[in-house]
């Protein structure tokens, strides 16, 4: 039988995440949105660490909260409703820990997953994208050459969330560019490795609270024991990691949309024109109705993808679907919220313009929505 009741534990996590978002994120979101791109606020990390949310999906034996995917999606919605920018710093950890959790050795998990948990938790990141390898991972040029008991990495990664901040990175490199997909490997690279430097930090229109930048690898030595999974399985590891992370992105899309919708609804009830609240005008009420419909539909599609993962079933198509629908829905809902607020919505006096700028990024990262449509179409 199909049911939509959350468990006691899920309700408790939802309450915890909502209270955390309201107290520890929302009051600082506008301020951090205006910060210089090179002035990362480490208080973000400390707040998440105190609540152990950087270790959201890390198994309890390594110090994390060990929640299932459905619970992670619920938490992502609450944090996304407060600030997508702040959430993306934590999401960098979730990507890295998801990868480690599923393909790491016991020694790798003990050494690295524990760093992302508890009150002293540190940041982590996934490093995939390059100048000629965004959607096409087979185009990765960062080279990993075996030399005795180490690999030597040379190359450049761009648009990396938590670049220059992470304690360790999951880095995808190739043993031979001519092998394309079949030559890719994944490595755990310590953030303080000699030869690893931070390049440019991006000046973004949204997600201003997170740091995104370039990583430069020049003869970086990585121990053989830091290879993730079997040799030449990097492409499969990346695809599996992203399949399992996209429902959280869907949840974040639902969260930011819900926040924009609630502001627009409240405004429409109070704002009067022609002697009555504007919500009594059909043009406005129908916009709000469409917003409510799309938010609910996105949440249900996201929950289905999360449920499939928790059941150990194939979630690839559902994960891509929820990513496409939720992120594009977020853009539409945030745009409509600006329209309902009129000139107020176009100013920084109200947060809906920030929601719109932040939401735009979700259709681009973790696999563009055009790539998601290719994945969905291939499975029809």
C-alpha cells in the first residue's frame, strides 16, 4: 500500500532541520549574499558541524547521523528554504561522503568520513568539472600516472564547490585520455597536498554564501591506497554518486520554492489594490494555485526517487526526473513570486530576488537539465 506518513524519526529530523534553518541560516542569508566572493564565512561550517549536518548521510559507526535518503531529502528541503547558497557548502560534503560511503574501503571510511562528522567537522568536495569536461566526463584531461606506491596528478578543475576550503577532495582523473570513460579513476586527495593550489574564485550571481573556484594540480602525489574502487571504474563511481545525490537537489528546489511561495501568498493577502487584497483577483490567485500545484508535484516526485534509493531499486530515471522538474519548477515559482510582489520583488528589500538568483544554478550543476533529459530519454 502507498502511504505518505513520515516516521517518527523523520518527523523529528524535519523539526530539527526546520529549527536549525530558522535560527542558524535564515538570519544570515541576506548578509552572506552580499559578501565578497573571497570572504567565506567559516561560521557556516561551525553551525552545520554543531548540528552534525555535515555528516548527514554518514553511517553512525563513523560518527554521522546515518539517515536514509528520504530523511536527507526532507532535511534538504528545510535548509533549501532558508538559503541555497549556505546549503551548497554542506552539499559539497554530502556529495563527497556519498561517494566514500558506497565505494570506499573500511580504512578510507575510517580516515575520511569521520572528518565530516561531529562538532569539529571539516568540509569536503567533489572535483569533476574541467574546461573541456563538464557534461562530458570522458573529456577529463587531469592525468593520474602511477609511480611506485603513488599516483602523480596533473591538471586543473574548475567550478568546484568548497575549492580551497575542503579538507579533502574526491578527484576524478584519467590514466589515459584516449581511453575516455574507461580510463577514469577516482582519488581521495588531501586538501593540504603539496602541489595542490587554489586558482580563481568565481564571482557568481547567486549562491553567494558558498565558495566555488579552480583547483590546480601540479605533480600532486596521491598514495595508491587513496584510489577509490577498482582501477578504471571512475565513470561508474561518478554516475552512481550523482544518481544518489540528485534527490537532495530536488528537495532543495522544493524548499526554495516553498519559501518564495509563502512570501508571495502572504503578500497577496495583505496588498490591496482597487480596495481589495490582490489575492481576490483571479490573475493572482491562479498564479498562486499553479505555484502550489508544482511544489506539491515536485515534492512527490522527489520523494519517489528517494524511496527507490532506500529500497535498493534502480533510481536513475526518477533521480533525473526529480532533478529536472524540481529545479525548473523552482525558477518558475521564484519568478512568479517576484511578479506578485511587483516592484518590491525586484529589490533586495525582499528575499524573493535572491531565491530566483540562487535557484537558477540548480538547473546547471550536478548534470545540466539537458543531460538529465538525455538520460531519461535513453531509458524510455
